[in-house]
């Protein structure tokens, strides 16, 4: 243990010599980003979705995970709904939180939501030609929180949006791991139900329908067998 390298991981805990530790250590030492939080997010997303298509580890660099990087991935045990992830090493001397992560979602946005974009302009924009919604945040989890708030509370006054996001993140971070995961899955399902980003392949729907038919047939057969048995019992009496 004494000969093992010691360093701080992205959560601020000391780690020793393991394969995962070496990944954190070697990668974090090579990323020369000024924004330390952005660097932590970079390492986290790389562990989830591997190396991005574009990665500039120098100061003011950028990391981009394209659709090809993400299309077969899962997030909180569900199919990915992100179309692209862009992370930048941006740093400003300001009291306001700098939103250095932009996630794009390929969807058709209803007119009612488009009319509400002005209130959410610090967080969300939409390109109707590309059918692409862009959401800015600091983490992927916060991104889903912001999008879920927008889709369910698009009439929220502009002055209340920041506090609503902040309060939801505080509550989310207090939850135990299992409950945290369940809440994230609820957000993803809620977003997808409103936007239809993901559509199940036809064969899944067909299999589901066939399973329902088979189940109904089995129940009907059991009921018929039970009626026949009752009739035999009556005849024997």
C-alpha cells in the first residue's frame, strides 16, 4: 500500500492503486482546463460514454460526444435521449453559475413551448429547422432537471426559474442512491413521454402485443378448463 500512488479523485476522496484509479489519475493530470468543475464533469462523462469524438484537453478546450458516441448508450438504466453533448472549459469571474455543458435533444417542440422560450433563454434554445433543442447546465443530471421543469412548467415566471432549478437540485442531492436513480429515471420517462424522443422498435411492440394475446388466450383456456371441471363435478353428484 505504501508504494501505491495516492491522489484525489473527482469527488475529493483519496484513492489508491486500482485500474479505475489510474484512469482518473492519468486523465485528470493531462486535462489542463481552468474550470475545475468542468474537468470533473469531463472525467465523469468519459467514464459513462468513453472518449468523445472531439477532445481538446488544453486550456479553453472542448469535448463533444456526437450521436454516434451516444446512440447505443444507456443512462440510469434507460436508453439515451441525448443527441449530442458539448462540454467547454469556460471560466468567468461572476457570482452566477456558469453553464458550461450543452446537451442537444432531437425533437419537435410544440408552439406552446416555443412561446415560453423567452423566459428560459438563459437555459434553453430551439432550432426549428434542425428540430433541435439545446439545454445548458453544469451536469447531465441538472440538464434533465431543467428540461423537465420546462416541459412541465413552461409558464413559470422568469424570476422563479433559477430558484426552482436550484431547489430541485438540492432535494435531489439529498436523496439516497437508489431513490436518486429512480427520480432520474422518472425525469427521463417524463421528458420522453412529452417529446417522443425515443420510439420503441416495431419488433418490441409486436412482441409486447403478442405476449398480451398469448396471456389472454392462456387465461381463457384456464377459465374453460375450470368450467368443464365444475360441470363434471355436478354430473358426478
